[in-house]
């Protein structure tokens, strides 16, 4: 019996090390995931970005293993999204031309936590104000761009007050790009 080759993955943990809550040291997180059998575990910044390899190929199973490790080692009930390196690269490569290219705007990548319905997600975000914000659905993500000057007037800038917010994790443009670079090394 042959073992399937290891694949590289990205795990995005929702809401860790934000506002002094759900605090986890990245070295401890790395050790906990290595204990669960993941290999080549690396973290990027303190906001719950974990790169790793695994012989397991079911992303839902990988997310459950990580979720359980967070519960066992840190007593935290944290939502986790797992994407393959290929999927993350396709998300970045498929971004709309306006995403990340206007320094008067904040650019985010909103990653949905399964299960989700993208039509419901976009409806929950609400009607945008095209002169100060943009949002476009992608494969399990929403590309978002919000005016820095008029942030308080935007619809999508108020996501944290929306119930849909609990079903997403957000990374800014620079972090999303850096993760893509790290996944291709």
C-alpha cells in the first residue's frame, strides 16, 4: 500500500490574538499541530496563519484536527478554514483588477468558513456605495476594497456588526499576498 504524497496547506484561524482575546503564542501553536502529525509547520504573523504539509487530503478533516488541537491544547473553540496551496494561489490570481491597487483604500480578503452560501453572504453584506467601496465574490472569498477616508460611511466596513461576520475570517491584501508567496516556496 502506497502513501499519498504530502500536500501543502494553509489554515486560517478565526479571531486569535485579536483585542487581547484568544491569545496563542505561535511557537505553542506550531508545537500543538506538530503533535497532531502535521509537518513543515510554519506560522506567519500572530493572526492565525498556519502553513503545513499533510498526507491527509480532506480539508474538512484537517480543519477538524486543527480545531480539536486548539480545544485540547489551549481550551479555545476557534473556527478554522483549510485551503490547499493551489486553491490559495488561484484565489489570489483570480482577484479582480481593482483589488489591492488603490492606496486610498483598504483592501481585504474575506474568507468564508464552511458551510456558507455565497449568494446569502453577498446579500448579507448589503448594497454597496460604489464610489467608496467594492466587493466581489470569488471562490469561497469576497474581495473587498473600502475607502480609507470614508470608511465609516461604507456598508461593507460595518461587517463586524453583521451576523454573517461570525462565518468569516479576514486577511488584508498584504497578508494574503505574502501567504501566497510563502506557499510557493
